[in-house]
C-alpha cells in the first residue's frame, strides 16, 4: 500500500473563549480532513466552516461524527469528525460559544 501525504493542524488549543482559530489552507489533492475534538467545557459550540476563495464569506459545512454517523455543521462533544475537502480552499473550526472549561481541536488531512 503506498504512503499517502498527511498534514496536521491544531485548529484550537485549550481555547477558553470564542475564537476563529487556525485556518487550514487546502492543498490540491487533499481529500479528507479528520478532526479530533477534546472538550472539557460544560457548554461549547464548535462550527465547521469553509470557503472556496479567500475573498468570499465563511459558510457552514457538514461534518460526519464517526462515532454515530450524525451529520452536522456544529459539534459540542468529544469525538472524531470527518469533512470532505473536495472543492474547498480554506477550512476552520470556529468556537462561537464556550463555558467553564476549554476545547482543543486537531486536524489530520489525508490526500
């Protein structure tokens, strides 16, 4: 089996307040983004967002919770989520609300 290029990104690290976080610039040939969420807060909302051009507004996109296969544009629990990167140029995991705790969000891109 051939090795496939992999990239890692830390979208949020111990975030305790609303934050846009880091932005993933999607490379040509990247196809899947796996997102690992660790949430210690009592109430957090993480938004999956993307854009296809740097001059356009961010829009909500769907992610699949790989534990139960629910599809949503937001997450508020620990888990691994997956996003199809086809046609996207930029992706972020924005924290819009958080209470009493922190959230860490890591991503792994596979071509």
